[in-house]
């Protein structure tokens, strides 16, 4: 079940979640630079916490990108209609 909130629940930010977020962006940079994948390319070999972290972070990135694209399209359409 997905839980959605418009506000960031600060009480849910833990040292572990900060570490996972930092590791996510480190591995993204390393992957872009070298093609390497932290914990290997087969996600079945990843530990559960890392798999969940990557899945949640990537879903939020995609959701934010989608919201940006919708806002940009609405802005462009509003300028065309003026």
C-alpha cells in the first residue's frame, strides 16, 4: 500500500534513511561515470532495505518529474491561449 502526504513527516527522517538517500545518489553518480551497479545488476541479490530504498526514491523522482512536466505543459498551453 502506498501512503501519500503533501508534507514531509520530519519524524520519519532517520539517520538510516539519510544514509540510504546519500548512498542512492552516490551510486547514481558512480553508475553514470563507470556503468557499475552497487550490489550488482540483479536486484534479487540486493538486501531488502536497499531494494525498498531504491524503489521508493525512484518512484518519488518519477512522480516529481511527472508533476514538473504537467506544470510545464499547462504553462505552455496557457501562454498559447493568451
